[in-house]
C-alpha cells in the first residue's frame, strides 16, 4: 500500500507531501492543475525513464519519494532478501532526476537499476491508463490478458524456451545443410591450405628470429671489417692504444718513484691496462665467430619470402596467425569429415526439440481453451454490472494448423481475439472494430477487475478510466472501483462526480500562481461539507448554486447507501 508520497521540484510542483490511506481514493481537479503530474511521478518510482523537462524550471534536480507498506507482499520481499537490501514493514523508494536528464534510483538508501525497480514494484503498483485501453485495440495483446487470467505465464515461458531452442537448432540445421552442399568444394580448399601451411611448418615467433639472423648475416663483411679495424687500433698499428698505454705506464711509474702520492694513479692505470687486455681478447674472439655464409643468408631470405607471401595471401596481420589458421583449418576439415555423423546427431536433437515444443504448446493451448470459457463468463458478469446488461463476450481462437511450424511463435500455437456484442441481435464482432470509448473503458475495467482477483497488486491506480462514460454507467464504475478498494488500495484520477461520490478519500489537485510562478498543490477533503463542495464543482463548475450543492449531497448519500 502507498502510504506517503513526497515530490519536490517536479514539473509545476515546488514541494508537496501527501498521505494516502486504504480503500478507494480519488484525485480531482481542473484540467491542467497537475493530476497527470502525480501519475508521472509515481511512474518514475516504478522504474520508468525520466525526462529532463520534468525538472521544475530553474531547479537543478527533481525528487520523488514514496513510502510503501510491505505487508502482504511476498515477491518483493524475496527480491529484497536476494539483493541484500534491509526492509522491515515499510519500503522507501527515492528517485533523483537532474536537469541534464540523469536519473538515480534508491531503495531503502541502496542505489538500484531501472530494471530492478521495475521488478520490485511490478507486483506492488499497477497503473491503468489510456495506453492500456488502446492495448484492447491490438489483438496481439488479447493473448496476454488470457494468459494472465489463467496464470499461464510460467507455462508460456516454458514454451518460449522450447521455441528458442527449436529455432537455434533449426538455424544450425539449415547451416549444416548448406555446409553439406558446399562440403566437397570447401574440403578441397581446406586441404590445399593445410598442405601449404604444414609444408611451411612455421613456429610461433619464427619470423622475428629469421629477421634478426638475416640482418646479422647481411652485415657480416662490414662487421668483420669494423672488428678488425678496432683490433688494429688497439694493439697492431704503430702507436696503437696498447703501445700508448705502455708509455703512459712508464711515465706514471717514474712519477710514483718521485712522488708517493702518484702511487694510487699507478694502481688505477694498471686496472685500465688489464681491462684493455681483456677487451682485446673478447674482440679477437668475436671476430673469429663472425661467419660469412651466403648459402645460409639465401635460405633465410627464401624462408622469409615464403612466410610473408602466405601472410599476404590469407590477409593476416601477423605471421603467427598462420599457425592459428592451420589449427582452425584442421579442425574445420575434421568437422567436415564428421559432418554426416554430426548431421544425424543434430537431426535427432532437432526432432526431440520439435516434440518438446509441440507437447508444451499443445498443453498451453488446451489450458487456454479451457479457461477462456470461464474468462468470457466472468467478463460478461462484470459488463452487466457496469450497465451493459445485454453484452456478450467471447474469446475467439483463430484457426491455425498446429502442424504448420511457420505459424508457431514463442507464445505457442494460438492466436486469439476478443469478440463483443453490446446490443441484442448484434453479431459478435472484434473489439477492434466495434467498441466505443465508453465500451472500451468498461471492458478494460472488467478485465482488470477479474485479473486483479487472480493476481492482486497492493496499489491500483486508474487514470482516465472514465473516458467516454457518464450518468448511470459512471455511477456503476464508481461502485466497481469502491468494491476494488475493499480488496486493495485503489486510486483514481477522474472528472466525474458520479465516480468521486463513491470514494473513501477525496484529494483535490489545484494550481496556484504566486509572483508569476505556477505551483501545484494537493489537499485532502476532511469533512463531508468539503467533499460535497468539490463534487458540486465537478457538477456545476465554479458557480455553485444551492441546487447543485443539494445534488452533490444526494449523490454522496446514494453512494453511501449503495456501498452499505
């Protein structure tokens, strides 16, 4: 049950708080006062998307907060427990919408996603508006109403899973048939590719090693020349570096004899001398290792050419991908060899999936046919209570070939359409073609009344349920909503006094203008006189006469008598 609603900086609402009670409550007010804004705010709490235009002009952020009672709820409590959100008896949902359009959602202070909020509030808050009335004009939605009445969605989900599995196998089967047709040509292509790659016998990272060795062999002569020149300058040429070092050592030696402080210089020089000797030996060794091998260089260049040619041929970014191509080609070749065997296995899986789909679809169809009669009977009873005494209603199953796979869907093998006859002697015709606005509203109310009995929400909100009706029919709708309010909290936005008279609580939505700014406020009538005043305004507008006031009191009295 919705206990408390707080709205701040939302459209024309600056700030308001409303306490709601049990039973049947109505919201009335002049056109443009802001009744639909309250519905928009509640829809935000149900996980709907927000628009930046809903933020009050000049403000950075809008805020909507609701406190709901968890009493009598099972599915929401289970979801809260699974997600680790603490909740006792009450649930606080808070939405913050920025002027940039960013929407943040919180449940008991924990940030949640829109999908989570939708799943949480779906069993708690149901809003029925004009968009749902329009769904009656779409025969595709009639099956949803029927399945909702029969609590068949779990079975329908099973059918959907079987259908999706069947479709996946059908696609694999189609592809496999295509592969079988192209098998010979593809196997020849793969064989040529595999032989070519196997002959190459490329190792991962081999191209880098080939490039390094090629670079080294290509510069062997130059390298030998450089090493030889270095060796000559070190020890072989006249006045080579080693000879210069000998002269330097003699000079420092004599200096040390003359000045003891030069002894450390001599020790450092000796170290340099030994290092140069080691360097000379390393230089000699490296020079001896350098190889001039034109045959090896030719082989390397040829192998590099082969690797790079195949890389270009198969449009690969790196030579290592040739190894991956070989592995995948060998696997595909093996799969094609085993294709006929796999095809037989797939065919068996396909037949099993087809049988499971047919069985579950036929079970669903049988249960739909069985419960449709009960649905038709209950809708007729509801329509009669709503002033359509001669109404006839029938759930028509369209003829379909249950063996024709093309006519199946994830909803099963059935297509249904609601048929209605309002007047005696009138043939049953599709709702799509015959229903007026008033008949559509009453049919939707009848459906929702029945469905609510089977799957009750804690809060039912009706927006514009009075479209196309008036007078006695409106009185019957009001009584029906009053009865619904005895089962669960029911809120209704209306402009009809006949409906308003049946309410347990009456809220008035008003628009005020202060300092060139527009504000929407909500107040609850607290006395019978206030309620009669508001109903009188619904009857006669702003100018209320004594007669209008008397009619309002009479309507309230009749509503109390009918409810009693």
